[in-house]
C-alpha cells in the first residue's frame, strides 16, 4: 500500500493500493466510470462516490508527475515518505533521483547518529561448581553444612563502552572495566578518539589508566590497500612500575572470494606470536582454521558452525584446539529466544578441567557465565554439561519464554488495535461504501462473464483463517470480498500484484498486525476452482491448478 499526501482537499493521509497506482493511467477511465458522482442518484451514494472519485483523481495526478512517478517506481512508499523532495530540482532522470534519495538518506542517518551513544557492555560471572562432582566427604563429613554442595562465585568482570559522534567523521569512545578474582580486583578506564580520514581508512588515538596498570597510550590505524585487501595496525605504550612495555600488533587480511577471508597477524610485545587463519562464512555455515606460533602459546585450531535456516536462527558449533598447553574440545549451540535475545551454551573439555559456558546476548549487552565443573575426566560431569542445559532450555522455553512472548505479542496487537481503531472504522465505512457503488457494475460484469462461460467469483473471504486444531480458541476474523474481487475481473481474468490486499477497493484490514490470507472460490468454464493466497502474494486466476477435484 502506498500513502499519498493530499494538497487539494485536506491534510489527511490518503491510502491507495500499490496495484492501483501501477495501473492508474490505463485503468482510470474504468474507475472514473465506476465512481463518477453523476452515475449515482441517491444522495448518500453520490457523496461517497464523489469522495472516492477524488482519491482516484489525486492518484492520477501523482503518477502524471514524472518525478513522483520515478520516485515511486524506484523506492515505492519509502521514497515518497522521505523528507526533502520539495526542494529537489524538477525534470531529473531516474539515476539523478536515486542519487538524491541516497543523499537525503545519508543526511537522515547522520542526524540519527548524532543522537545515538551506541552502548555496549559485558558482564561475566565465573562460577566454581566443582563441589558437585569432586567432594571430599570422608575428610569433611563432620563439618557443619557440608551435606550440601558448595557453589561459589570466584571471579567477575564488568565492562561498558559508549560512543558519541562528534561530527560526521569524528567519534569519541569512552569505556571502562572492573574485574575481581579470588578476592583481588582492579579496574581501568579508556578514552579513544576515532577519525574517518577517507573512504579507505580511519585512525584512532587511545588513552587509558588503571589501578593495576599505569597510563596507556595507543594508536590504531585501518587502511584498505585494494578493494580486496586491508591492513590494521595497533601500537601501544604501557607504563608500569617495571618500566615502559611497548606492544605492536599488525593484521593483514585479504578476501579470497566473496565468502572467504585470509588473515596474517604478527604480535610483538609481552606475548609475541605469529598467527595465520582462514575464515569462510556462508549463509548456512561458518568455518575457521588457524595456526599460531608464539611465546608462550603455540596451537592449531579448527572450528565449524552450522546455521539452520529457521525462524529461531539456530546454530550448532564445535571446535578442536591443540597446542603446547594441551587439547581443548568445545561443542554447543545457540538460538534466538526473542526479538533481541540470543542464548548460547558451550561445553568445554580441556586436558585439565571440564567447564560449561552459558552466554546470553541481549541487544548490545552480553552476559557470560563460565562454570567450572571438575578438574578430572568424569563421565557424570560430561553428561550433565551436555544434557542438563538442553533439558533446562526446553523446559524454560515451553513454560516461561513461549508464554511470555505470546503475552507480549497479544499486548502489542491490542495496543495497535486501540491506536488504529478509528482509522480502521473509517476504512471499513469506505470499503462498505465502495461495495455499494460497485453493485451495478458487478451485475453487468457477471452477466457478461456468464454469457461466455467466463470467470465468476462465487465466494471470497479476506482476513485471518484458523485451520490448526491447536488454535481453536482463536477467533476467525474475515470479511466478505466477493463483490470487490468480481469488480476487478476483466476479460475473464483477475490479476493481483505483490502488495497487501487491504488497500484494494472494497477491502480493509479486519485484523491489524496479524497474518492474513485471501480465499477465493470461483467458477470458470462451469467448473469450480478454489485458491488461498497470502496477503502480499501475487495472484492470477483462473489456473488449472486451482481446479477442485470432484472425483475425490
């Protein structure tokens, strides 16, 4: 559906179907004849016809303007709603209009950037649960309270950062962190200023200080060397009681193909190392292989992640890491549990410990819970680290998450219905008026179609259909659109474009915010046909595949 602003009649927004707009010029005579006030003698019908006739006339005026027509053809509703077209020079080509649209869009994004701080945060809570599996019952059986396993929080880390765009090319970044482990802790604060120097690169100055470390001065540089290759360099000076400790990290990356990137990294300083890796990311998978040679750690890594193409964006992952420190095997999964939340679980089997990692991403915030289970290989720990989170997730999803999301959706739908109740009532009255005006025209169309055994709409319904037995409690919300569809029949054909059918003449939305379908029972060549189409799905009838099998 496309929205037009009426400058001649009122300041209200006028709704017209996208299909009508695309065919307005060719179909204008027919619509004008249908809605022309002089064809109706009844005073009430005459006033309704005059209002609908004016709407069609205004749509024709918009499409008659080459600029607004080009805007609609390229960007549709989004382009027509963009502010700033009134100052654009007339008689521009589609290419010039596209450039102007992109410029207006960039200006709007810049205004939005100036009001956004883009906060990011991480909260990590380390849990020691080894007493669940490694208990010293014989030695501590007389100790008070030893009958229950002791689960402790042995470390915590909190970090937060915000960004403040100063200009279109300058951004200030403020970040801080607090950490504690086994009773000892510390914190730091950092300030960075980033400038985009060109379309190919940017630079960043960093200043920091903390209670455990002295002042920090750093410089980051990013540069696109070629369209497929870029380099990043980070150099820093850390001041401490032991003196100045310099550090340098350089990363060179190249796109090997549209889904694969190769990296070369060199790090010099406290933990010097050289690392090379290849990352392949596609729509259904993510694969990484890496090799590092360094002091004190050298290792080889291979990891794979499979992405399921479902609504919950489920991902299953596994990795193997082997080096001088031992071998680490990790496996787990993550799933989207709400619009802004992703829950992940990862089990880690290391040479000297078993752990479970739970991560929750909520918008730009990350909550991480590493749980230390045992220091030795115990089948019970491996089993509970694998099966326990799965059972807990499915129980929470069925008993808590799903009912909560359903209640939130119902609340949003109810709020949307209340806010649009007046508008929907108006649209319903307009649709009923349009149906009354169509009656005589539909009668003539049916007579013509019957005379040549053509297309007759027997029944048509639009709205929400409930077919699933598990949804018997939900109400069916449909309206009869037999007359409006028959009115759109021309030469024994009915063609609807890919747009919401709520904007068609004689239609309105009976269930705002919910999924809708169009169900049509029609007769062609004396044979019954039936079809059900999605709200925004294109529909063309008659078709042989719609034929009802009377033999069954």
